[in-house]
C-alpha cells in the first residue's frame, strides 16, 4: 500500500500536462504534484502511474515517491480558477501524489549525461511496460541533485484501455526510435541481465497491489478487483517471458541510431 496523506492546501496548477495536475500541501508537511482521478485521462492513468512507478522503484530506478492524497471537495470553493474547482469537486477521496522535487530541471540529453548502463535500464523498462511517452520531444524525466528521475507513467500499460485485445500486449513491438535515451549508447544486454530476474511474481504483484481499489473500474470480462489485479500481473509476466519478441526491435533501433553498435541480442 502507498502512504496516505490528506490535502490541506491547493498551491498552484501545473499547466504543462494535459490533465492539469496541481501542487498541493498535505498534512504530513509534504508538497506533492497531485494527479486527479476526476481529470480527463481518468483513473486508469493513475493505475498505470502507480504500477509502473512502484515497479520502477522496486527495480531501483530513480522515481519520486508516490502517495495517496485524500481530497475533500469542500476545498473547491476557495479556489479562484473554475477549472481547478471542477477538478477538486470531481476528485473526492483518493488521488495520486508525486513527491515534489523543488528546483528540478527538465531533462535535456544534450546537457545532462547519463551512463550507457542507466540508459539501457530505462529503455528496457520502458519497453517492458510499453511506455509511449519518453521521447526527445517529451522526455518525462527530471534532473534533480545531479541525478535523473523518471516521471509521468500514465501513458504505459495501454492494453488496459481495451481488455478485449489485451492478449496482444506480451508480444507487441516497442518503437524506441524516438526514445530520449536512444543516443546514450544504451547497454541493453546488461539491463536485461540485471533486471529480468528481478521482475518476478512477487515484485509485480507488490506493484499492482499498491493501486487503490477505488481506481479499479468494472471490466466486463473480469470478475472484480482481485481478478483485475491478477490480469495486470499475468500480462506483465507474460510480456517479460516474451521479451525476445520486443527486445529485437529495440536492438534494431539502437543499431540504426548508432551504426557502430553491435546490435546485441539475447
């Protein structure tokens, strides 16, 4: 389970994202970027954020801490922005809080250098979860205290938006050609050797179990939250087992970006 806190003050909207997250202060004296369950992307984006954020943390990839932020809609009338009022009223109860990293800079691969080992691990992880949103146009990484941090995983696990075709996810290819770290000589062999053994059923289940039940909607072919959680676990483990199918395309993207690369392969 994620730590639970209560929102005490809405500080400011963060208009970089389409879902209009907001910076909020909470009763643990913390400040969090809050992503609202009532936003246009809906609670499934929060489900993806938690599963992938927790899985990344369990694999020792740098991500901000996550919490569940309880919001009382009574806060809404005190906000001058009508859009913020609507979001607060539409998001009672549990919402997602991402630890605010004060002074963090947007990651720029031309300015901030990362090692081939780190680049390989991030690329491998993004391919595993199907992250379509870590490109050079939108890195979804921050640079804080001389270290990169991975953020914004709402565009992962896209199979959850159409469970009737989810069985195609395990072998679906991954397009890494525009990945923000494709030019950092990613060491995919080392990443696969290090990370694949750690993506076991206990680790994946721990990540999935961190999702609040209130965000798990009804799916016609799945009988309740327990079966839905099991489906997430099964699909991620099936994708791991089928990684020959999607890693080959990633190796091709690395080689195409750097013709000197060997191409690797398992």
